C-alpha cells in the first residue's frame, strides 16, 4: 500500500489566519471566542462565537473574482485556506492539475435578507419567482454546497474529480479519509482536501441555540467552551476552514516537499440512535476508532495522543471519554486527549479538517495544544486532557475524532513523518 | 475484488414506488409531469411531484416523522423498501425500527431467513440536493422577522421569530439528515458518507458503496439519494442557478422532480448463498470531471470510452429534455457506435434506450440512484449476461456511467 503524506497546510481559524498564526494561537492556549460582530445578535439568546477576526473577504474576492458577490462566508474562508495549502505545498500548476478535490461543507447558505423582502406577499414563492423570472438573479437565494469545489476546480484546472461531502460535523474528517483512500488505491495521484463552515449567521446561530447545545455564557466568552470541565454548559459555534495537500510519500520525497505527517488510517460509523444526541454507550464512536485502527494496521497501544471531538456539551464529553477508553483500553489513561474546540469553538463541518491540521502540526513541531478552561475535572471525564497548557510531545501517532449531528462519526490517524 | 450484486431496490418516484411498476410505466410512455404552480412567471411549465405520499404508511405514525423534512421522509421510505426488497434487516433492529413495524410492510417480512448482517457491517452512502427547507417553514420565519419596510429585522428575528419556530428547524436544513434518519430507522451503523448536490454527486454515493463492498470493507452497503425540487423555493433556486434556462429559448428543458431511490449492494457470492434475488451485478463504472460546459463533449466521450460498454447494450440515458445535454450525450454514444436513429427522438423510448427523466422529471441528487435502480430492474428482465448502461450525467461537474450485467 502507498504511504500518503501531508505536504501542504492552510488554515483560517478563530485563533489565527494562516498556518503559523493558527499554531501560535493554539499552542499559546488563546481563546478565539468572543461576542458576535458579524451581525446584530443582541436579541439572540446566544451572542458569542468563534469568529475569524480580521479576515479580509475583499482580498479573497479580488484574488478569486468568481467568488465576488458570493454571500456565503464559508466559501471565502475555504478559498483562503486552500490558497495557503497549495502555496505551502509548492506545487506547480501541472502537478496540481490531476489532483482530486475533496471539500467538506456544512449548512447550505440561505439568504434570509432576500426572503424577508417578500415576507408580506400573499404567496412568498410566487413573489420570489416573479423576481427571478425578471432576471434578478445576481443574488442567489441558496448557494449550492458544491460552489467551493466549482471555484477551486476552475481556478486551478483540477481534473482529478470533485467531491462535496456534507456529513455535518464529520465532513472535514471524512473528506481527508476519502482522499486518503482514493490515493492509496491509485484512483488519484494527489488530493487537495479540506472543509469550511460558518454557522455564525442568524439562521445558523438561531437554529442551533434552539437545540440547547450551545453555551449561553455571553458575559465570559473566552471561558464559555469548557470541554471535559465539570461546569461546562455547552459548545460554542465557531467558523473556519482548513485544507491539506495529500500525496504519496515517495513522490513527496522525490520532489523535495516538506512532509508534515502521514495519514495512516480512516474509519467511519453511524450511531443510528438520534439526530441530536450521541449514542449513550459510545458504540458508534468506538466503531469509528476501531475501523481507523484496523485500516492503519495498528493496535490501540500504538496511539500516542487523541485529538478529541471535545465539544463541551455535557453529553458528548462523557460519551467520548467512555468511547476512547473502550477503543484504546488502558492506553487511554497514558496519553493526552485534547480539545482544539476549547479555543476555536465548534466549526461544524470545518472542525475535522482544522483539527487534522492541528494534529499534523503537533507531529511536526512536537507540541500538544492544550484543552483550555479545564479547571474542575468532571468525575466522568477522567483522562489526561492536556489541561490549560501546551506540552512537549514525543509520540508518533495521533488519532483524531469527529462526531456529527445525526450520528455520523469519523476518525483519522496521523503519524509522524519518517523515512523508514 | 468481490463482485457486487444489486439485491434490493426501493423507489419513491412520481411514477410509483414499485420498481417494476415504475419501469413498466416508463416503457409504456406514461409521464408524471404536471403543470408547475409557478409557471408563469417561471418559464419552466412543468414539475413532477410524488402525489399522495404518506410516509406513515410505510414507517408507522412515529413521532420522529415530525422531525423529518420531505426529502428525509422520501429517503427513509425508499431505504426501507430496498431493505425489504432484499429481505434484509440489520441483525438487531433499532428501537425505532421496532416501533415502526406497524406500516404496510413489516420489517424483514420478505425474507427473515438467512444470514443477517451485523449493523456495523452495513455501510450507508447517500446524496442530497439543495436544502430541503420548504416554503411554509421559511415563510413563517421571515414574516415574523420583517421590519415595516420589509427588510430583515434581526431584533425581531431574535426576540420574536426564534421563539415561535420549532427547535427542529436546524435538523430540517442540515444536508446529512436524510441519511441519518435512514440509519436510525434501519439500524445501519457502518462506514458512511453524504454527498451533494447534483446528479454526479449522487453517483458518487453509489460508487462509494460499490467500492466498500468490492474491496471487502463491508459485505453489504445501502446506497441511494433523494431530492425535492418541487416546492416553491426549490423551483426559484433552480431558476436563479440557470438550470431551467433552456425553457426560455426552446420548448423543452429540465423538469424538476422529487423522489428517492436506494439500492442494497452485497458481495455476489454471499448474496447467492443466502438465496437473495440478484437483479444485476455492477460490472464497471467510469468517471469524468467537466471543468466547464465546453469540456462536456470530451468528458462524456471519455466516460463512455472508459466504461467499455458494447454498442448493443441497453441504455438508460441521462438526458432530461435539456437540449444541450441531450445532444452531447447523443454525440458521445453515437461516437461509440450506438444507433443514432434511436437517440434522435428524445420523446421516444426505443427498444434499447430509455429516458427515465423525460417521464419522472429530474431528481437531481436522487437521479443517479433512480437510473441505476431502473437499469437493474431492466437487467433482471433480460437474459443472463445482458449489459445495461445507466448514464448518470447532469448538472455540476461530475459525470458518471455504470455498466450493469443481468444476473
């Protein structure tokens, strides 16, 4: 089987724009969560989120004219991250041309501003149809989820196939796993793979706040997301994007590329339980991790670190802790299990890709980012969560989990790059 | 690599839910196209709804149905029909599956015998289209949020509208929900993925299942897709995206439809061993990615060439009435030796060529699964070894075709 390397990373996140700023923010334990500024959320029950601060959308639109007028923020975040990953991998256009493009996307953008204009019409659908038929189609009401893939594919002339995966919070991890499988079986030469999401809009934030999975600690945003802490009250929505370049290790070495890490395994599973809650025994999560371990041909004892899904919801953290212990056995107690979301918030579809980037950087730099805001240990969460401070890491293998709304689970395994 | 057999088919289409019935009606020339409620002003005069659909008839009147959008209900019913058609159920039924046995079809009724697969060994791959949020739901939300001048008032949204909408709204918008409900109802717990939003992305879901079975990752996969392009907002969205443009220039074009199709795929030997009916085996699939519309002729010819289907294979064409796509598809097949005469009469079903979308409308994300399902039924009526091609071309960049063989 081919060994698959990560040779390019691009990140746009609440703790920093660009790979280096992102990593500096994570390892410093800096929270990216603050009051919502992207729209007037003052009347919403939840008014905090992990916004990407200082993101220059106009600059992205200038470099990607196809995205001009696009009112779907996650597309712009994706383009920024993909651009950085491609530059980081130092690929020529010819080398990139046959790349498989795999993009994870979350909630489809629906333009409430446009819809509201027709709210008083006796028949909203007909009112909108009259406008659309009149040729006023410069502002799409719904942006199809494959728009990012279309823009990236056209810009870079990618011919290796395009996949848009919309498996909610598992999408970012699933696309990496699917790209890894495709390269390994020889279906693709290389892949540009990543995910993006932004739920920080009225419909996204409002809808999720109704589900009572969000922390409403609006007065202390930096401490609102407390995975594994006994006082945690829910997760915090974030936004972001990350892209990776994957290619066969042999090819990466031959062209002198920087190798951050290898992707070693992938697994996915379904809870088949409920759309909002994880299966209480963690059965689906365990299956996802075990499938990833099997595909990597690794025993549980080979795992040196877990990048947890770690949302900070009361249910997730207990179930994930139990599942990690079930899947890894005694090894679970010997290794750090950390949550990137404690700093970024929950970036939904983007989470898995951003956390995979963090895992690759953990292996490349020898530092595990912390789980911040973890001051009071929940007795049911009894692992080593790398609380509050980053720490040195000498291990070689990281397992990264993503568990989605609706019960979709995905796990990837990354290993430190080596010549052997 | 294991041979992959299609052993179960579940359809919910504007021409019925029984696979044989839908194919018969297509072959008889019946069409489910009806006048569109939005024409005028939209130029597209037709749409293809599934009439009198009642999910409770198949799933029982379970409270979970109230959490589900129409696309999720269509998908869940189609998946259940496919499982029953295959005589399969997961080794252990989920609590919700047990609670929903009151429908017209009992779980496992068709063939409760034989080896049943552990839930973790049953994969689920599917596709969904543009958000299925329906007009009535969004209308209420924006009416509550409108300022006197008609603009969106976020203060009203937060203070009034949010308090009056149902908490399940997010579950009706998330694109992965139809597949999640399928997993919950059928207790499928294996590898999975959800793809969006066009015909080729639906084909990717089928391909993922074929790969998972052929490579031995799982012995069984449930694959399919669903879409609802019949409510007002979907019709407007298609108009805005230019999908219906040809109706302005010509007298034909894409007719938006709705429905769902799911297939049960199994390792052929194992399926035969358990006495399952094998509709067809999946011989090959071929892919192409069209970076732009001008690439399409070359891409479709490449797909056709890589598929390696004999010129006399039965074909389910992907053309949906949109003239440009029909012409490109015809040219690709003609270049490969398919009789052009039969291709030049788009409203006519020649003996060796069917055009399901001319009868059912275009189910977009669900279209590939419908094409392959109908191809499998057609194959099952032929002599062993007869090749049947399911073209899965369409909007978006990804173009695919599958070659099936009669069992």
